């Protein structure tokens, strides 16, 4: 029987642009770019269309990289025995943090005026989690992680699952 999970959270970056929006942005850049390129080419300034095309290519590559980054996920699992942080992407999964629940601490750290950091800590090792979340969401994640670890500790010590 698999161990009970007190937390199994999946954190995904916010995707701010849909595939349709992606096509609209590229069309909004490409159509005027082609018209301006034709004008410059007809005036004998043949290098200008190359630079305009290069600009559009760079925007395309940047947006594609953004879409790939949005497919990544961070999974946080807390059981009575273990705290795990797993990085996931399509066709890829890698555990980047494993620690015994009994000795894992959660630190909420204010960084600057409007920034919050959530870190797992064990014997001098640290791992920031929830970087894709907003500061209030990170604060809620930190509180939920602390509570999950507390409940997992209750199971280890035989004081029951309910809190």
C-alpha cells in the first residue's frame, strides 16, 4: 500500500498567452514587417529586410521558449517518511530534493518589500520552491507545507491522522 500523502501539489507557471494570441502577435509583426521590407527593398536598401526578418525570428524564438517554460511543473510531495521536490516537463521527470520529513524545515523569508521566498531546509542544504507563484501564493504554499509536515509528523508519532 502506498504511503499516505499529506501534500501532492503541482505548481505550474502562469501562461499569459494562448496559441491564438501567439499567432496574432506574430502576424501583427510579420505583416507590417513584410510591407516595410518591400518598401526598403524597392528603394535599394536590401539589408533592411534582412534585419526586419531577423527581428521577427527572434520574437518567434523568444515566444516559443516562453511556451516551453510554461510546460514545466514543480511537484511537491509530503508523506510521513519523505519530502520530495520533482521537476517535470513533457517526457521528463527528475527528483531534485529528497529529505526525511521528520528533519525537514520550511522557511518563509521576506526578500525585499514585496517578495517572499519559500525554502526547504535540512542540515545546511536548502531548496527554494514555488518560484512560479506570486508572493501571496508563496506564503500560502509555505503555510500549507508546514501544516503537511506537521500532520505527517503526527502519523509518525502515532497520534492519528486527523488534526
